[in-house]
C-alpha cells in the first residue's frame, strides 16, 4: 500500500504529465476572428463568489470575465448574457449573476447590453435557462460561448443538446504549450488539487452524457 500511495502521489504531482493530459482534453487556443460578430456572448458563471459579509470576489477563473469584456469592447459580441445563480445548498448566498453585472457595468458594458440569468445552479441549467431567456427576448444567434478551456468540452455538449448552435471562446487555460525543463518533473503538491478539478470535469461530462443532458 505504501509503495502504491507513493507512486500515485508522484504521478499526480508531476507537472509534465498533468500538462499533457489537460492539453489533450481542452480545446486549442483560439484567436478570435475580429471580422466575425455575435449577437450574444454567453458568459458562464463559476468565477465570482461571496464572503460571509456578502462581499463579492473574483476567483481564479476570472479570465472568463476579462475575455468577455475584451470581446465586447472589440465589437465581436454585441451583448453579454451572464448565466449563474448560486451553487450553495442553502441558496442564501447572493446570486453570482448580479455581482458580475455590477462588474460589467463598472467596465463600461452598457446596461442595455447585459442579460441576466440568475437561477441556474450548474452547467445544465445554464444552458436550459439561457435558452428560455434568449427565446423569450427573440434574440437569435450567432452566439459565442465563453468559459474555461477545461470546462468547455462539457459546456459545448450541454449547450448543443439544449438546442444552441454556438461558436466557442475557451479561456482560463488549465495548461498551455510550453517548454519543459527538469523542474517540471519535480513533484508539485499543488497539482494534486488541479487533478481533482480536471477529473471532476471528465466525470461530469460522462455523467451528463449518461443522463441525456449532453
């Protein structure tokens, strides 16, 4: 048992192996065509949360927000649909979408160009509720889906299943094509947590496929 535990720890704390696995999963980096325009950029939640005083903070997935701002101000997307409620079991935490809306306004996105979906608790509901809102507003595509690269494979499957035809804008890459050195073979304990997040995406994608959500 001891040798097996050590072996697993060494494998899952190896930066080189983690990078290769994640790069095989996530979409390749996309240089967005500046001549192509989208009616709506669909921004998935999971980047903003609150402390016990209900003060909002961005987390490590904030690149989703940054990319949405850049796409809007470059004219690639006309509107931002922010989809995200609260993932807590109690449901007492403020809705993520409202916090992000304040940040969008502060960054120069016009109020009339922001659409809020604040009831979803997961990726499946992101897609279902976003579809309902866009249909009710009679806002047709083209749509651009914006989320983290490691989350994009599952998100794309779910949104496609929900009836969307979207292009993708992956960001917040979990791994990038880089030059490796000897240091990358030295065990890094932080990779153990990264692997758990990555494996969660794989399991989530399989589970959604089995249950017909993706």
